[in-house]
């Protein structure tokens, strides 16, 4: 499959001193849904804006279909854009908003009407064609913004936090709508968000940004289950970190010692020598709770939180507090109370030994 977009050695600085994006190399295939995910200031939105043409790289080159973009203004890049604030023209009706990008491209009125009708049908808003943006709900306005980005049938659509202003239920509904449109139309989508669940739900690949660098780019299951850095492990979903000392490697697994002397076996994702500190990361739902004494690891319950379908227990393990265990509510035991101890374990493939750095 050909690459539609390529970032080659991209750097961006606004003050000539501090780079916002550092040596970005990223290839995006035709038909892919790639999400740029990261905290505020990590460089994800700047990267998107350089692709759109609203920002210029300080160094490096961006290619669209193997053609460099540096001399092309935004309106000639043939890229659809969807923003968080919708950016609809308030004085135009919905059909006029959708017709605008077609007028800019000098399309005749017959073809224009046909494409507007098709785009409105696609987002199920045909009956609202003559209304103005202010007469629509937030979700409807966002669908209009999506239709306007797709009306001229671009092969590439960029979305910058498009669902950030919507409530949780509507946001989840729109995530599925966008995903279905991506699949039906064969679009290539580059999507920016700081919402991890959104990234995991919608993407073919997720690029996790921090401090201007892609920390890891992979499929959602790999990003969640097999983080390669401590930052990714902590940023994506919920994560427990136990601090241990590297002892040796055994059959490819890291063996590390906790403060109480317990030995932990974990998948090795770090280069270490005996005596090095390592971060042992495990998801709360991967922890197995058994009867007291059934496992070499003992956890003391500090707090537990009932959340309907599941329970979160905050525990202390080997003198390290705030270790979270997530269990279905049906597995709760009435004898587990604050201050009591339980035995915990996990499969070695569910815990990862990572570098101590958090950025």
C-alpha cells in the first residue's frame, strides 16, 4: 500500500530555540486512520497544522502523494479539515456552507447541488438544508462540519479535537459515525486528540506524542497492552507501576526485586544491568486476587470504590501505596475491608519492565 503522507525529518520552533516538534518522521498509508495523541504542548496539533499548511516547518519536508507541500497554500492541498469549534459560516444556510468549498473550486451549480445533497444524506441532515448553524444542536453542527470537509471528496481529512465540545454520549456516537464514514468512503484520516479512549476506539494506528517526539506508534491493542516506554504506559488508560531493582534475565524475562525482597518476572522492554532501577507496569484489570496466602505477593487494602459494574481497590504492595486492582463487582468478597490483606498475582506476560524515565 502506498504512503499518502510522509513527514521527513520535520522540526518546528517558534522562537528559534525550543523545538515544539523534534525530528518527526511519519508515513501514513492511503485509507489509514492515524491518531496523533498526547498531552497539551506535545506537538500533535502543530504537526497537523503543518500538514494542513497553516504552519511551516522550520526544517524538513512534508509530502502528499510523493509531492512536496512547502509551496502549496492550504486551499490548494485538497485536504478536508474539521475543527473543534466547527468553523461554520453563521450567515450561510447549511447547504450554502457545504457549497462554499465547491464554489472555491469553481464547480458548476448542477454538480454543486448534487454533491451537497449527497453529503447531507451521508450525515443524515437533508431536512436541515435551509437552516442556519445557530438553529442546530452542537452534534448537528459537528455533522455539518464533517459533511463540509467531505463534500469535495478529498482523499485526506484532518480532524483537530473535533468532538471536544460534545457531551460524553454524543461524543461516543460521533466516534462511531466518523469511523463508519472512514470505512465506507476509504478516507485517509489524521486525527488529533488528547482523549485516549477516543484514540483507541477509532484508530488503525495511534502515535503517542510527548515533548515534540513520537514515543510510540502502533495499533491500539499494542499501544495499550505492550507500551514501550513508561510515559506511554502511564498516559494510555490506567496503569500501576511498581519500582524494582533488576537482578537478572531468565528465558527472556526480566527478574526484578521489590523492596520487600519479592522477585517479579516481567516482559523485558528495557536494557538494564544488575542493580539498575526498573519500572514494572501492569494494568489494574490484569491483577488476579486470590485467598490470603495463595500467592507470594500480599496487598493491604487502603480503599475501595464501588462503580456499579466494577470495583476498584486501592492497595499497598511491598511498601508501595496506590496500587489499583480493578475487579467485576460480582467477584467482590465481603471479607475484603480497609486494612485487610489479600494475595495478588498476574501472568508474567501482563507485566512489563520499562525504563525509569517518564518522558
